[in-house]
C-alpha cells in the first residue's frame, strides 16, 4: 500500500491537489474525472448495482489568517484539532513547504491565571524565522495552508507513526481495491473537504447516484494508558472496524449483517466501533438523492487529528481484505 507516499503529501481541506494528482497518476479505471468540487472519481464499468466506494483526501490542518508586524503568522484550523496538541509542533506552510514552529508565550514569562489556564487558539502563532512582516510576506501570503510535519516512521510490531493517516490509509486501500475486477458498476471516489463538514461527498454522491456505498476511513483508537477498557473505542491490532451508528449516519442493517457474515466467512478480524461520536462521508452519502445504503469500514488509528497518529498495518490489511470480499460478493448479498 502507498501509505508512506500519500501521508508525505500536504493536503488539508480545500487544498487536496497534491493527493488528487498522485492518485490520478496511479488509478486504474475505465473513466477518471474530477468534478467541480474537486472530488476524483474513478469509474470501473460493470453490469450490476451502482456502488460508490469513498475515502477522503483531505487532512486536518491550518490556514494563515494574519501576518503580524514582527513576521509571526496567526492561523485558524481546518478541521477538528484540539488546541492542546498544537504548541511547539513543527509545520510546513504552503506549496513550498516553508518550515515553521507553532509557538506561545514561554511558561516562565506567564503570570497569574495564565499559568494554569489552557492555551487558546488566539494565544498561538507560527514562527518562520522572519525578521518582520515584509520578510515574511516574501515566503507566505494570507490564505496559505499549513500541515503538520509528521514524518512516516515504522516502529514497534508492524506499527507506523505519521501525520494524515486519517484518511490517507483509506485512499491507499482504495487504490489497491481498484486493481480488482467486479461485477458491480464501481465508482471509486476520493473526496474533498470531509474534515470540514463532509462537503465533497455530498456533491459526489448527488452526481453518481449510487445504490450502495462503502466508506473506508481512519478512525479513533483510544486503547492507551489511562483509558479504561469500557472507554476504548477501538483497539490497535483488533482488525477492521465497522461503525453501526455515529452522529452522521446509521449503517443499513442488512448491509451491516452482510459485512459481519462476510468477515466470519473469510476469517477476517472485525471489531465494532464502541461509540456514537464523530461522523464520516457516509452521513452525506446516505442522505443524497433518494437515499443510499451505506456502511463504514475503518482502520483504527491512535491520536488522529494531531501532529502524529499511529496505526497497525495488520489492521489496514484486514480492512482491505474485508472490503474486497464485500465488494466481490455484493451482487449476491440481497441488498
């Protein structure tokens, strides 16, 4: 899988060009096109049901909103990022990957309530080493994006740490799935702006008008120190994750049962996401047109929406194998 190559690209919501171009060069389909929103659709023609398989290209990031007189950069977030994880993190800004560090007032300069108060976004800025506004503007302009400088690094037992595993691992899986032959009329869809409200998927589904959709994601994994077992949403190494319900969608019951049956038949590890929080492109796809039967398969990832997340390649392989089995047999599923 091309996870390393995909995570190395900077592409937050609204700036997905690098990932889209990378995927387009490697896609294997009968028809490949980009819609007006920026979604990349790869159509493999078939004679069965119209099936949309989706993964989002965008990652969480930042957007530059101000350049101060002293050359520091103020910013807002693109997607849900907890302010607590930002301070002192390295970022890369714009298409030229200008390096910067997110900074705040040093602890030994803080006074009174500042010491014990959590940092707010307005307290942070990015230092790019500029002497003043004029020198900063030679490198950066308002509206440039920034992404975390989280290098892909294998470690532990088949684990990897990297930025943007949510959802570049899904994109990598779709590229592998696209190599297979299917009876169904397949639309492998790489969506934009998922992290800011499932916007690309809404447009893509409206145009494709699928009968069935499968969303492939990177999802929350909280099996970490201090987390009690009943609070652990998913477990690293536990296999593929299927979502029954979240804030955006409820999986079709018959589709859900079919995936469960397929996992057992093919002896593929499958765990059920143990929370109803969050949402995926399934929420937008499900409500499009006259309604679409949807399901979500995901790779559990620790620390998503942060400068570095962690996944197990065995889990990604389980998602790939299960998604392939489901898609190969969907014409006989009764859905």
